C-alpha cells in the first residue's frame, strides 16, 4: 500500500514537473516572439513589408499562448493542439484585418493594433475557451452547466491572480533597481529597461503565475467561493439603484439622459453589471449553492431589470443613428445591445418563471456566449467591418440629401475610416455635385489631422504657453495651428513657457518661428499649404545653465552665427557636416 502511494506521488510530481516545464516553455516562446516583433517594429520594417502580417502575428502571439497555459494538462495533446491552432488562426486573421483595413503610416512607425480589437478579441477568446474546453472534455456539443461555471470562474480567479503576480514581480524589480541606484549601481535599472529582458521576463512571470495558482487547486476554489460570496451581496445594491433610476425616468424625462452623449454606454454598463452579479448569486444552480432568501429575491428582481436597460440602449441608438447615421462606435454598441437583448430575454423569463429557481439562466448564458463570440468575429472581419458599414451609411445619407455637403464630415472619411473611407472620398471627388466634389478634394489634400472638435482644439492649444520676446508677436496662423504641435504640450508648459522670435533663417523672404524651450531652440516654417511644420532643432552644446538663463539670452543676447562647413555632393547624394563643438574650459573660481 505504501509503495503504491509513493508511486502515485512520484507520478503526480512528475506530472507537475511536465506542466511546469510546458508552461515556462510557452512563456519563453511567447516572450521571444513578441520581442522579435518589437525589434522588427523598432527598425521600421513593417510599413515596407506587409504590415498586415505584423498585426496578425502580434495578436496571435499576444493572446494564443494563454490557451496553452490554461488548457495544458486539462486536454489531451491532439485536442489541445487543434484548439490552440484554431484560436491562433482566428486571432491572426483578426489582427491582419485590423491593419489591412487601415491606411498604414508612411514613416517608420509600425501599424500597431487598435484598442477595440485588443479588448474584444481578448474577451471573445476567454468566452470561447471556456465554452469549448468543457465540451471537449465531456465529448459533447454542450457540456453540463456546472462544468462551464467551474472552469470559467476558476480561470477568472487564476487570471486575476496571475496578472497580480506579474505586477508584483515588476514592482519588486523596480524597488530593487531603485535600491541599487541610490548606491551608484545602475546595472539593474538599465537591465529592466531593455526590451530584450522586459518582454520575455514578463511573459515568463505570467506563465509562472498560472502554474503556481494551478498547483493549489483547493486554494483557488476557496478564493473563488469568497469572491463570489462578496460580489453576490453587491447585487441588492445595484438592483436597488437601477430600480430607482428606472422609476425616476418618467418624472425626469429622457432628454437629460440623451443629452449626456453617453447614455447608451451607461445603460449597457449597468446591464453588464447586473448580469455579472446575477451570476455570482446563481453560481452553478445546484441546491448546495442556493443563496439566502434575500439574495434569491434580489436576483429575480435584477433579472427583470436587464430588459428595460437594454431597451433604453436600443432607443438611444435608434435616435442617434436616425439623426447622425452609423459610426464605428455605434455599430459596436449595437452589437453589444443585441447580445444584451439575448441576456435580457432569457433573464426576464428566468425571473418570472415559477419553480426551478432561475433555471433558464443557464441556457441563456451559453447562447449569449456563443453569440458574443460570433459577433466579435464578424465585427473584426470584412463581414461586418464597422468602418466599411459606417462609410456606406454616411455616404448614402449625403447622396440622398439627409445631410448638406458643407455639413458632411469629410474628415471621417479621410482619417477615421481607413481604406474604405479613402475609396469613398475618391468617389465623392468625382461627384456630379460641384460643391461635394470640391469639399472632397480639399479633404483628400489634407495631410494633417483636422477632425478634432473645436473644444478639443482649444484645450490642446491652451496647454501650450508661448511668450514672444519684446518687440515681436506670434504669427496668427502659427497660433491657430498650435493644436497640431503635440511636442510642445510639455516643452512649453505653464511653469516653463517657450520664448518666441521671428527670423528669416534661410533668406527666402519668409520668416521662420523660433521657439526656445528649456534646453533647445525649435524652428518652424510655413509650407505652401499654409501649414506650420518643425524644420530643425538647435541643441545647446555648451554649459546651458538654467532654463531662465537660456530664455533671457534668447530675448536679449541673440545673434546668428556664420554658416559652418558647406554640404558635399558625393555621387549625387548630399552629405551634411557635423562639426565637433569644443566648449571652453570653465573659468577658475
């Protein structure tokens, strides 16, 4: 008997060792792949060599390893490999599409993924994984609801703890680096700032966190039980607040709600909070997890409150779309509302149906999860691409006269809707309507973003503080374009305003604008389109002193030094001299 137990213990230890090695190898491979992508982006290869590949690989290597970390040891090798490959392929295609639909930058900046695809693909992967994993293990299309609940909520706790472990690991590294730094040892500070170290180590730390939380299965279940219990008692609070809000609407009217401009997002967030907290109270629906009577009553009430919230979301969307047409944000919100409608209908039935406490909730959760995954796949693919649908709707509104040509948002087509918007802008530029065609051509010619609202422009420009030197003024056209100069937001702050001087540096008869910051002098010139662009930076080479001394010298003791060494033309290429600057030795004290 003792020998059998010892053999079983050794097998268990061997299994844990294999899991440990597999997870660390996964983290190491993920970290290495992400670092190579980072390096490729840093050297600027992607705008020249299929930027779509960068987006696909970044999303696949960013998220697909989480499938391996979560499922290794729970699935046999073949199902695990097939599911991981399917998830990685779907993520790669979503990342590919996110970049392919956009206009890639013309500089050496990599076409990084946008926030919506990062957020929604992560959510869809989490839901899909915990729908598929129990089904594969039970070899059925639909597993028992207890299995869905057990796997999903346990994984949620593991994910939170693993992320917390990774964060704590980095906080300790930063603390250690700071301790060494104060005694003059800067090697650790330099090391943790290097991408070749930071990216792989972060992935390894997360993989280690998953392994450590997986070893103590009983502790994870205990943490989950406590978390569910605490969260479930927040359900009466949100139910009472939501009921009060809905009861007050007939007396306050809906105008104030719609005037916020974010009513749809607010009511959908409230509905999501209700759905999550209802599930913390219901758990897996087994009799031994039945909550107290007060929570059962609150759960039924909350189940009936989801429907009116989702109804308000549809109402608000209908008003906005009717007034202003489709936008990418409204299409994504509409998809969320459709998924919310499935929850609302199922939870309402569960709340009013007698007997079998809230049992229809189980079928509703599975159906809504499948629909949510399908919606994400459709939205971030050519099937229901929000940018393409928005462009088609906005152009249709223009063509049927719902919006005047001068009031149409051409900058949305130019800057915010990718290739679909540029194609529509090209078509409008050939329109038979002369006004529309001219405005479209003007929008096509803009090479700087003009789609900021007036308050946004004013806020950005107000943060830039400039003081002309005595006897000079700020050119009005330069002041009007300050919102474009993002690099001046911090260089010309309220406590260190920039000094301005106008001077014709290149002798073309048009003065440049010189701005003295705390450590350099920036020059700006106006191009043929009337736009001010930065053309050069003069760095203080010798004993800059304080910012106040530089500003005073810029205003009172300013001169233009003779030109240095001439440029050389070698083989048709222009070479510029970079002379060595020899600073005089400091004066003896």
